[in-house]
C-alpha cells in the first residue's frame, strides 16, 4: 500500500529516472524475485571503466521502481569498482528507508547492476585472452 512508503520513495516512484532499455549496451544484468515475480534488468554503457549511461527496466511494485531509479542515480558516473561497492542499504538510505517487508523483496536493483558489471568484466577478460 502507498501509505507504507515515505515521500521520497513515492516521489522516486512517480518520477523514476533512467527507465527503459538501451540500444547496443556494453553490458546487461537481470534479476528476478521468485517470491513476488518482480523483474529488473539493467543496461550499461561503459567507457574507460566508467558508467557513462545506465537504464533500468523494472516490472514491479512501488518499491521496486523507486529503488531501481535511485540505484541508477547512484551508479551513473561511477567507476566499475565504485559501482560494485554500492549496496542495498545505500539505496534504501538514499530513499529515506523502506518498509521492513519490502527491504529484501524489492531492493534488488544493485544486484542486477553487479551482474551487469560481472558480465562485462568476464567478456573483456576472455576477449583479452583470445586476441593475443
Ligand atoms: Fe515488489 Fe517484491 S513486491 S519487489
């Protein structure tokens, strides 16, 4: 229910940033929540180890959309290492807190981000090995 959420969460839900997909992303990562069926997919453009652009496609509840949006704002412009250090707690804190029952359910977007970075780094490692 809407009344469980603070104003910041509602505001991020109403005006989410960086929503949608991306043409030719450098990396993608997806997480799904088996319990509630919400899905988040992250797309990244990476240049010189820095996240130059980020989009997130989220099918989910108010908290899933608010946390996805906030995650993109925190990740944009960061190096891959800095982005890997982002945590669920940082996202929740930036939103002024989440209802306890939503904390573990909805706050998955950092994991999608970390997956995208892992995929990117794996791809680049294999490329480096095969081009020699
Ligand atoms: Fe939204 Fe679970 S109900 S993430």
